[in-house]
């Protein structure tokens, strides 16, 4: 079997920036093992596999090296950019069938706007326990962390400054304690999403990191799904003055990424989060299985 593949850098307009994703076209019917083996082969955090849909314009499946997940942000941007690059879609609106529901998308040139679903707010895990996952202390966290999802759940954790964010280091033992306390085992809740209320550059309003457990790479360059969850959390908790801001991530990895974010609805009744980013088609080829 052969499949068309595009390797796309998302949340950037330049090669080798943002976060890479390999998009395998017309491959949503592949079995889970093959999809995960392909992700491991690429050494990327996530890859997508597209196919026809009865309820939307396109079906998208999202895979980590370890499992399928319902939704992911940078792979959504990458997938839509790859579809447009191949002439399979044109500028304008379309809908994606994902494990998290129907995701509306708007594409214009290299820019992709996705509207993530209304947030679900979950547990508020102990700050000291969450901090330990990053080798930090509870005093490094300025607001109670909370599990938040706009398609994929993360524990959003606001740190006191950039220096603290930069010294965070993943602790696998503490992560297992964290999963046990939340009653999950890596399938329902992702790692803590660490952020600060200042950007990596003068353009940014927030800066974030996602440190990841094996077999994924140690750090995600840009996490679009967590950016949406972070935006919902910050807006609902009154930690940002405007629902519109610029999110930055990946600069410490030499892969700077940026997204425009717009939280929809009042603080106590958020209806969705728009996350917009550019994408750069890095490579195109054929996968032989």
C-alpha cells in the first residue's frame, strides 16, 4: 500500500519553526499499531491520518507514539494546510470529524483558524503535586492549577516568571503520582501545561512549555490543543484582561511558534476558543507499507 504524505511545520511560516506533523492522506483506515509505528518512525510528537467522513468534510485521526488521542491542535493546522497544498480543499470554511467532535476550520492561504470546542473544567489537583512533575515547588505556581480541555485535557499551570518556566524539568516518578491521584493512566489527561503571563518576544502575551513522558519526545515545540485549554482557563479565572492574545511556545527549542487566540463568550459561559496559526509545507512524498 502507498499513501501520499506531507510533513508540515505548524504555527510558523518558516521551515524548521513551530511544530512538525506528518499528514498521511486517505489513511484513516490503517490499524492503530501501524499508525503508532509510523509516529515512532518519524520521531515527531504526533501524526495525522485522514479519510472520508459521513458527518463532516474530512475525518482526521490523531496519533502519538503511544496511543490515539481525540484531538490535537498543531496537527489540525498541519492537516488543513496539507489538504490545501494538494488542492484537495480551497480557501474558506470546512469541518473536521475528530474524536472530540466536529471542529470548524477556516483556511486562507497558509493561515488556518480552528474553533476548539467549549471548555470542560475538571479537577483542581494539589499544586505541590503538579509542581513536582516539573521539578518545581508549589511556591512557583501563582494560581490553582486545573484540568481543562477544549478537546484534549491538560492541567493548566501558571508559573511566576520565565526563569521558573525555563528551569522546569520532567520528573517521571512525580508524573506517575500525578496520574494516580487523578485516577488516569496517560490516556485521559495529558502532562501539565506550564505557562507564564508574558511572552517569549515583545509580540507575545503568554509563553508556555509542554514536557512529555516517553515514548514521546521530551518536549513539544507548540501545543495547539493546550493553547486553547490555557486560553479558556486564563479567561475564566480572570487572569487575562482581554480574550484576544498572542500565545508563544518553542523558543527554547529553537523552534519558535506563535498563535492568535480568541476566547468566545463571557468568562462564565465560554462557547469555544479560536486558535489561528500559519503552516509551512516542509516535505512531500510517498509512504510505502
